[in-house]
């Protein structure tokens, strides 16, 4: 216990220290939100990866999908690396950097407002982002607290509150620069930790070959006379597995906190290096998490919930509970690293969106005297400082709301993620990606995508999830492209001159 506490205190002290070190660079809006648009490839790649993978993956997804699909759940991690990282950087990285810098966009709602010449789109997008990032954040709290409770014996409620306070402190102090620097430190811990934990867990079962042999002997859930499905290449349920791959891989392309990483990277050459770094990171961390979760059935059955269902969020903590104390300390640091980086990204995205896209929407003359068409320097500096203060206040507000949900979670982590990712990516993915590549996309098609993504997710939830939240999210994402294309062809496009002015960034 002394070792666990000591390592955790050192880790948290480093995070706070980085926040204090970065506070001077967080004085302006660009510095606080985007790190001055000058963050290098290593920091950006690790920030992307650590924001992608948190306790949600390590505890919620790896536990539930590892239990359901066995070794084939590893395909989810492979999909995350190839689709969610490699292709995302190739398809979105360069064009996002160039266009958002050209139109001076700082957030995804800001992109919608400027790219499609509609302040109404900007406002509605910011509300969607704020509302549906809350269950995502609550899921992260729930995952990290489950591991902390296992490792330290601290009640769940105290864990949630402690994590919320610590995350708020270093994000409020240092903004995006502190978040990116801490993400790099946390990413190193995650890489080392996942490899070590996998080796330790497999050693408990006699090594990889013996563990796979035991998996092959497990009977099917639907037909006890059959076995081998949990050790097969595609697993017992390949179609639902595909839905999970689509949701968790393609979904990152439409999440504001993920796409925002491309806004802040230094230049095009940094994007090329970041692509390689991010993909390798995802392959090790995500592939490792799902590979580990695939062995969950070799350990004790997870407890039953009051509704008679298995507690999937207890699968991974149950696998790790018998490890030596030093390895449990490493697990706690791994999950702390993964989760606090994601929490920091989520709260920063939410606060910046509400501040810049709802409270301060006018870029030209927010307040004060305007001289010769430009804002007076002293007034402009005062407005910048005020925006940063508002963002810091909203960070606390967002954390309190998500904390309340985390203290009374309505469902499993994976289901909370399905609702959050489905609504956000279902609404944002198609109009964002198409907006980078296709001049013909219309504002009406963006409205249609917002209604489609949010409407499908919310209606499915209200009627009792006849489609699983995971598959519903995947349908919302893919269907958004169809909706955007059809409505764009049927509605009035933006003026040709307006679009050509935006497209100058690619010349």
C-alpha cells in the first residue's frame, strides 16, 4: 500500500507541476485552447492517443467486449489503430490544419459556423457538444474509480471526487499546453504498463499458448454443446463486433476533442510524423487492452447486478485483483494516466466550446471601441483575459455536472459511450469531413445531420434501446454521409465566391 500511495502521489505531483509550469502560456485564448497552434508531432500524437484511450477502454470496453467476443475483441484495437488513428490522420490531419487556420476556427462548432456561414449552426453544435460530452466524462470517472477502488480500497464516491478536483486543477492552470505535456508523460506510462500487465496476467494462466488453449475449451453462451468460439478469429458474433469496430474507430473522426488536436499541430511535416507515432501508440495500447480483456472468462465470474445482469465493468478489475501490489500500483498509474488525459481533453473542449461559440460569438468586435475597423489593443487583451477566465469557470461547471452523473451512473460504461459517441459523431462526422473535401455541402445538410445523429440516438434511448447503443451509434455515423449527400443535392448551395475564398487555403 505504501508503494501504491507513493507512486500515485509522485505521479499527481508531476501533473500539477506541469500545470504550474505551463500557466504563462495559457494567458490568451489561443494559448489556453490550442497551445498557440505550435504543438509538435510527439506531443500531438500522444495527446490524440491518450484522449482516445482511457479507463473507458481499459475497464468498460475491454471488459464487456472481451467477455462477449473473446479473443476476437482484439480486432477492435486493430480497427482503432488503422481507422481511428492512421486513416484519421491521413484523411483529416492536413486539411483540418489548413482550413481551420485559414478561417481562424478554434473549435468544431466554430468550424461549422464559419465554413457554412451560419451562426445558428455554431450555437446548436456547441450545445450538442456540451450535452453529449457529459455522459462520456461520467463514463471515464466510473472506469477510473472502479480500478482505484480495487487497488486502494477507497470508496467509489471519494475516488470520483478526487479525480475531478485534480483534473480541474491542472487544466485550469495550464490549458492545452499543460494537457499535451502531461499526455506525453501519461502515454509513456500507458505503453509500458499495458505490456507489463498483459505479461503478468498471461503468466498466471501458464503463458499465451496455455491461455489460448483454455479459451478454446469454453462453451458458447447460446449453445453449451459448442466450444472454441471465444478463441476463433472472428468470434461468436462477428456482425455485432463489426458495429463496435465502426463506433470506436470511425467515431473519433467526428469527436470535437479528437479533431481539435489537428488544429494545434505546428505544420504539415509534423502531421506526417504524428501519423506514424499515433498509429503505433494506438496499436500497442488499444490492441493490448482488448487482447487482455479477451481472457476475462478465464477468471472468476463477475458479480451480478440487482437487475440480474453481469457487471461487465467488474471484469477487468477482477482479472487484476490477484496481481502483486507493485503491479496493481502500475495498473492504477496506467488507468490514472489514460483517464486524466481524456478528462482534461473533454473538459477543455467543453469549456472552450461554450465560451467561444455561445458567450463570445462575434470575432470582429466583441466589446469596446473599434478604431479603423480593428479592436483597440488594450480592449482586445482585456477581452482575451476575460474569455480565459470564463473558460476556467466553465471547466468547474462541466466537471460538477458530469460528476453528478458519475455518482449515479444509469448504465454500463460501454452504453454511456455508445450514447455519447453516437450522438456526437452521428451529428458532426459527415458535415465536418465532407466540409473539408466537398464544396457542394450545404448548410441545410448540416442541419439534417444534426437532427439525424442526435434524433436517432435520443429516440432509441427513450424507447428502451431496441437497437443497442453501440450499433445505433455506428448506424448514426455511417448514415450521416447518406443524409448529407442527399440533402446537399436537394438544397441551395453557398455562394461560389464564399466557398472559393475558403478553398484558398489548399492552393
